[in-house]
């Protein structure tokens, strides 16, 4: 294309965070990939500058009145930003939404499936909302469309191997010889000496579920009329059908262990009323299709031969194909979105946009390869290309060389992190990047080395006959005292095996995941790692004052913002607006506290230091040890006072790792710890894992990154594929063995 016809997003003099007057042109309607070590400034350009300005411009389209209600986006620190279009950020934030949000609803596939049933289902049921569990007309009346209901935990309520005399009824109130127990025994045709397992069906039905009825009975020498009802029926009416929260705390505690959430007995989890469930296409009802894996569902849909429904069938298979294309064929439409992983959530969001009709949008992706096996990365690439070919600008932050390959344009940010980064070190093609001599270019050319001197396990932790989700009776030993990698394509069962089954047996394991750290808005790396306590003490003794002064949670805090540095203004029911505190200017402390110095620096100045600067500044042994741990996990560039809420998932994971590094004899479980890590930092991460193992710990890591997998002492490979085609251990052994294993997809890629 002629250079003069090519349009660009133009950035001049960008200075957000660590950016050093960055000027840059990003070609429109092309794929541009940002690379560089973590902390180099990729997000500062892509999110804090481009996306922020697009959002701000979008808000300016609203009237002044509406705008006062919208979150305010400050203008990014840059000289000029030109040619921006609307930006859509497709990130890894989990899709919340509760039980009424499913894969089908979020991708807009469920409404089309409902339309199909209203047109082609037999016997005919209309209107279309009869097929929606979110619609009062369609939802199962028993569970209100949730598919689950509170019920009595039968295994705890009755023991059928006992008689009434032996205490077969374990619900509260029925201890042998108690009033309720005596009434029950007196009232019925029950033989108190007979085991419940020997009762006839009718007897058992009456004992457990009998409706309330009056019975004349001999009691205390007199004939009286008493009301009796089945024990489960009575418990249900008293505690489950009524809001338990209105009962006394003591009652709640006694009763709670007997209540469990189970599948709704009326719709069997299908969430819909009977009319909808009786309606079928080629023998399947809508609930059965929603519970089918997408890979199989698409075949069933394509077999529907009905002239009237043809356009709906086509629309449906097109969207389902998008899910297959992105490697989500192992998911079902009825899967609740809040159970999806970060990577899965991002891919689901991507599908939603692919089906939409927006053009000239700037799509921004944050490491879309997360959670994808090397085998499936090309599928992601195809989708990125499709978005581009529809006339959109695609901007991606990515570390995976197989994704970087599809870039029309690469921007490498660096050379290092924090103040040592913030410049563009290379711009051009993928080939150009390889020859550029930058950290990214150089690391991409390095060949993979397989570990040969694998450690010998010190013992084993067995998993026996696990069947959760897709696991097919998996029995496998996790070796102790070594570095074990759990591998396999997405949906093969890695997380189910380790996070659900293994951690269920070993709740004492140290889990290093990507979930947010820090419970309060006041948390930062210094408070999280405990450095802040030592720093406060040092300031107090150097100045001979109380250490509480140096805490922004207490006396020393700026009174206007209570030590937050920002002030939140709530406007009605909308998101609150955050503004810098006018009194302390964001420094969080009272003016007089800032007068106290430690080696010439105020407490606010210390909190503005990066880990690297703090390592130069402090000599205190404990502080240095904690700082060094952060430096070791590649977090040199973060500042001590940066709110934890501004850290990415990968950074959160590494800060957790840093604060757990000194433990010994423990089990560590990590889920994709390379997320957000540049190739050049993976060596550091491996060094830390090895140090943990050498110190006597057991380290278990779920990973797709081949550099990490190649350095395992032991590999457990799940597969062979995802969902119902997975759930088995296809290989156990060392890296040099797995490359000879035909069955293992991971082995093939390692080779
Ligand atoms: P990357 O995306 O390449 O990992 P970032 O753009 O997130 O890098 O970070 C670049 C630098 O800016 C780092 O030193 C980081 O600590 C700093 N930084 C990023 N966000 C903030 C923030 N909200 N407040 C203060 N510093 C920040
Ligand atoms: P991996 O970690 O290898 O990507 P998972 O363990 O997440 O695989 O998934 C294995 C299978 O279990 C998949 O078919 C997935 O859809 C299913 N699964 C995982 N979590 C849940 C859940 N919370 N509810 C229902 N099915 C689940
Ligand atoms: Zn129901
Ligand atoms: Zn303040």
C-alpha cells in the first residue's frame, strides 16, 4: 500500500508513567504487537495512553450533563494523539455475572438457539421466551431458573442402616426419647425396632415426605390429636422454604450442616419449565443441547434439515464455529461464566466481538495467548487476522513468539524496566525484530534446551481415582522434592486435577496464583511484603518519635484523604470518581510527618522508590532480604508505594511468590507463572523455582511455556485433547522421554 494512503494512529511525546517522550505511528487496520520486558512501558502506551484517550474522547460525545455522571478520564500525558478510533479492550478480567450468566448468554448464542426451538421444535411451543430461563414465562417455577435448589443433605439427615430406636433420624430434634422422637414413634404405623432399609417404599415415603395430617394417639395416658408430617417435609417447611437468616444464630448453626445445594429435582438442572423441555428437535431438547460440548453441538445443529429454520441454523453454526476456531470446543453453552479461567474469559469476549458488526474499531488485547497450548496458538492468530480483515485496528501486548509472528508491525519497548525503559527500541517487521539485537529479538532466536540431569523424587503424593469434571478415574503420583510440570491443551483437565482435586487434599499447600492481592485500597508492595513495618521502625528510631506517625492508616495520615492520596466522590449509583487529594497532593501523609527524614529522605520519598532504588538505599538486613526477593522475581521496577490494585495478574502472582520464598518443606502450586513475563525474565523465574526445590520444597507448576516445560524434573501431561476428549494422564516422565511419546501433543511441540 502506498505510504500516503496508509493511515496511522499518531502518538507524539507520550510521558505516562515511565515513558520518555515516546513518539510512534501505529498503522490502522493492521495488527501491531507490543513486546518488551515487563515494566518496560507497553501498558503505559497501549492502555494508559491510547485506550485512555479513546475512552475520554468517547465520553466527550455525551452532553455536559451526562458527562458529570461518567467516570472522569484525565487526559493522558502526551503532546498529541491523532486519528484514534473507538477502542475496545478485550482483557483477561473474569466474566462475573452470577448463575444467570452463561457461555450461551454472554456470546448471544442462547437467544438464537431459543429462536430455533420456537421455529422448528416439536411439539410446537411459542412464544420464544418460553425457552429462556431468564424469563419468568420460561424459567422452571421450582428453582426460578437457577437449576439448583437448597435441599436436605440426605446422607447427613437419615441413616437407613439404623432403626428409629437406634437413632436413624439424625436431623436436629430427633434424638432418641426426645419429644419429637416420641411423637413420631407413637403417631405412625412404624416399627421402631425395624431398620429403615427394611421399610417398604410407602412406609419410607410417609416417614420422610408424608404431608401434614392429624393423628389421634395415646400420649401420657390420654388420647390426643397431634399433627404429624414426614421428617424431611417438616424440616424443609421449617428451615428451607423460609429464609433461614430470620432465625436465631444458634438455630442457623445447628441447621446449616443439614442443608445442601443440589440439582433442582423438578427440572434436573435444565432451568426451564416442562413445556419447553418437552419440545424437541431431532430428539434433543434445548437443555440437552446447551449441555453438549460445542464441538459436538455444531455437528447436531448442522444436521437440522428444515427449510423454515435454515437461516437460524446458519447463524447458529457460524457463531459456534467461532468458538471452535478459538479452541473453546470443549466448553458447553450452559457453563456459568464465573467458572471460566482468565484466558477462557478473554477468548469468549473475543468471539462476541467477531460476531458483531462494528468496523474501524481499535481492538486491544492483553496477552491473549494466556492459557493456550502451543498447538492452539495458530487459532488465536487466525482470529486476530479476521478482526483486522473486517477493517479494524488490532493492538496486542504479547510475549509469545508464535503470536508475535503474525504482526504486520512490531513495536519493541525497552531496553529494560521502569526508569531503564520507556523508549521504543525497535519498530518494524517480525523478521526485522529477529535481527534487531534487542533483548526480545535475541531471546527469540535461542534454541530450546532439554533438561538432562533431572532430580530424583524424595517421595510421592498420590491422587486416587479422581473423577471431577472431565477426569476419567485419574490415579497419578505427584513426586515430592522435585519440580513437576503439569501440561496439556486447554480443557484437558490440568486445573481440575491440581487446583480442585490435589489442593482439596492438601489445603496447606502454598498457592501462587494470579488473583488480586491486597484486601484494601491502602495495600502496596511495602505493606504486603512487610517492608513497611521495618521502615516505620527505622523512621521512628532515627527521629525519636512514635512509629504510628509513619503509617498512612493512623495518626500520620493526611486527614483530608485518610491516607489514600485520592478522594472518591460518589455520584448516585454510578462508579465513583477518583480525584487526587488536594491537601497532600497524593503524598498521603500530613505535612509535618514529611519533615522527618531517614538518611535525607521523607517517608513519602521512600514509598516513591522503585525496588531497585530501595536496594541501594537500605542496609537493614530484613528489608534488604525482602527487597531482594522482589528483585529476584523480576519486580525491580515497581515502586514500594504503588497501589496493589494497579498491578497486573502476572505481577500479583510474582509478588506473592516473593513474599513466600523463604518457606521450607512446603508444597508450592503455581498456575501459569510466566503470564506477563518476557522471555528474558523466564530464566529468573526458573532460577527461583529451582531454588525452592533445592531448599527442600515440592513445586508443582501448570504451564504452557516450552522454555519452562523443558526444564522440568518430571512432567505430567494431560490429554489427549480438551473436554470429554481429555481427562487422562497421557504421559508421566522426564523432558527427554516425552519427546518420544507419540500420544503427547506437548511432546511433539517440545521436539
Ligand atoms: P509493561 O506493560 O511493559 O509491563 P507498564 O507500562 O505497566 O509496563 O509499566 C511501566 C512502568 O510504569 C513501570 O515502572 C511501572 O511500575 C510503572 N507504572 C505502571 N502503572 C503505574 C501506576 N498506575 N502508578 C505508578 N507507576 C506505574
Ligand atoms: P485445563 O486446566 O487443562 O485448561 P480444566 O481443568 O479447566 O482444564 O477443564 C477440564 C474440563 O472440565 C473441561 O471440559 C472444562 O470445561 C471442565 N470444567 C472445568 N471447570 C469446570 C466447572 N467449574 N464447572 C463445570 N465444568 C468445568
Ligand atoms: Zn428447576
Ligand atoms: Zn491527602
